[in-house]
C-alpha cells in the first residue's frame, strides 16, 4: 500500500536518503526543506530529476521547522492533495561542536528550537489529521548519544537529542490508545556520508573557547574528532538509516518496532536503551497501563485483518 510520508530536514543527509528510499519503495514521499525557491532550489531540481528518472513519487515541499506558519502551510497542502498524512519522519536537526560553556544561551535555544520544538510544531499541525483517521506512524530520528557513548564537545546537540527522544517516548504512550504508532530510529556517529560534522555550528563566545583551547592538551578538539571517526568502520553506510525507516514503514500496523539501532560503532546505546525501555515498560505494567505499550488497532486495520 502506498502511504503519504512527510520527512523533515530532507535537503541532504539522512533526510534526503529517507525521502528517496521511501519514494523508491512505492510511497508518496515529501522531502521538506527551507528555501525551496532560494538556497535549496538546486535540491528541488535534483529531487525532480531523481523522481523522473526512476518513475517514483518524490516531491519537494517548503517547510521550516522553526516557522509555525510554514509548517501549517505544508501540512495544509498535503492534506488538500491527498486527504491524509500517514507517516511523519522527524529528522530535521543541526549539530554544534565546541566547548559547552562557550555557546551562548541563545545558541542552545536555537538547538532546542530545531531539534525539539520543531517536532512539537509539526505534531500539532499533523496529529489532528492522524487522530481523526485513528491511524498513523511517527518515526523519530534520535541518536545513540542519548544512552550510549558521549564524547566531549558535542553538548548542545546531545542535550537537544535527549530532549527529542524523551518527547518521542512520552508521545508513544499518549498516542497508542488512538491507533497511532511510534518508532524511534537510533543512528550512531556516522562521520562520513552526511554533512552533520561539516556543517556543525561553533561557539559564539570566542574568548571562552580560546580559554579552553589554551588549557587543553595540544590539538585536543581535533583528536576527539579523529577518535570518534576511528570508532566507525570504513564500510559504515549512512544509507542504512533510510533503509531502516523503509522497513519500519513496510511492517504491518501494530508490528512495528519501538526502537531500531543503526550504530556501526556499537557505542553501547542498544544495551542501555534496552534496559531503560524495559524499566519503563515494567512501570506501566505495575500501575496497570500495560495496554499503552501497543497501539490500538485502527478501524481500517481491524477490517483488513
């Protein structure tokens, strides 16, 4: 069955791969991004060429996760065209690299605005339609840093990803009785094949940043990046993230996994998350709400079973 999927942050990296893989799997995939008529006009053209050459339904759409009006317009246009949105993929995010103290509060707020508040804005625009349909799937692109190895110098990004993951966990329980599923994809540190590190932001407080640099061992920041890259096998393929999302979407409603790990560095997140999620499951069972662990079958799913 062809589903209507909306992917955020799809101008490059994981988002672009996810949108293209979903389109090639036979779904209508909306690759959302900012600046479709300006900075990302070239990406829009590339998507159109990709869709035409492969005979798939990949569409670019203007959507800025920091702009509520932009989100409302994108969701409105998709609903007008198809009458529904079946799948949301929360992928939009931005990385920052440097000593945590040197980032201004406004910079941390920016990280949260993109990585956390952006998901809330989109949910508030799209969930009313999913709730009316009593079905849907939300896929959150999290990070192994939430529960695995945490190297220094990536504090703003890691903190924001942890906030997003917490939202995903809480939403899952509240949406399950409404027939809406949650899956969380947990990628590791892919240091090649995406623009995460190349486009990372840096601290605005140069004075504090230089103070840290003068006290650290020689080339400390560079050696951290090299050590992190050294944990990733040469054959690590960031395309595995898109393929993981396609597999989740293809699974039967009610059978989709809560978490999927794509972590070639094996930084321990799979072990820690398994314990964390199990503790949370046991608590729900203890207070008599174990039914929240599984989405309620929608009317359509029941009729088709």
